[in-house]
C-alpha cells in the first residue's frame, strides 16, 4: 500500500457559513409597497381561484403604479393581432424614439404569471423601459392563459407569434438576425420552449 493512501473516503471539514450581520436598509419606495400589501391583508395567491388571482394581481399592479415613475415616452406603441394555428394572438409592439441600430434589434417578450395571470398591461411599463433603455423594438405576446386554455395553448401562441415576427421582420424595420426571446417566470419557460423549437425545426 502506498504511503499516505487511505481506503477510507476523505471528507472535507465542515465550513461554517458566515451570515452578514450588517442591517439591510430597504429603499423607501419598496417599504411603501410592502406596507401597502400588508395593510391590504391579501390572501396568498396560491389559495385563490384563477379569477380571484387575476383580480389580486390587478390590485397589486395598482399599488406598484403608485410608486413607479412615469414610463418613458416612445415613438409608438401599437396593438396588433398575429395569426396562429388556433386563431390569433394579441401582440403589443414598442418602438423607441432612438434605435440602437438600423435595421433594429428586437426582443420578443413572454410575460410571467404562472401561465394563469398577467397580460400585456401587467408588463407594459417594463416593456417600455426595455425598449427605451436598450434602443430596440419589443414585441410583447399576450398568449392564452390556463386553465381556460390548457397546455400547449400558450406554447402554440408564442411559437406562432415568434415565427410571424421573424417572417415579417422587414415590415417592422428589424434585423431578423438580431431577434431575441426572453421573459420572466413562466415567460422564461416559454422562452426555452420557443428557442428549443426553433433549434429543432429551423
């Protein structure tokens, strides 16, 4: 047996995790929103029915709007309908005043909400901010929600809308080689679905 060899597995000494003892100060606007939510005594979202959850989401949106700055002014914001295999899907198109490049890059955005809540309006401000700050066009997809529309309805809408936008890139003055997909929460999942579909099916 070689010197220094041990048949027993070696384990690393347990490290103690240091916790930051410094107090964290919240931004006053964040405190205001948290206090507003607390005062409203709202039930947990997961305990609500889909219609109740949507009403609660809208109420939360109103609370956030009270402390949010005015959204940036854009060159245009347009609501259009895009064809899908099952009909049409609403899409909101944001064009900033100043484009980063011409033809413009574009983001296709899929909102979050657990596939059950949220819509074009719930993510309107963030889409305006992204378009303004990045200098590219944003297309927000108002895909069908569960449980009224079961899987894969949302995925079908997002895939179809994305393909339509790519096919009509010249119409909007965007660079079809600089089209990106993204979203928050459930929208992140839909981003993965759309991009994997594009990879596998061209």
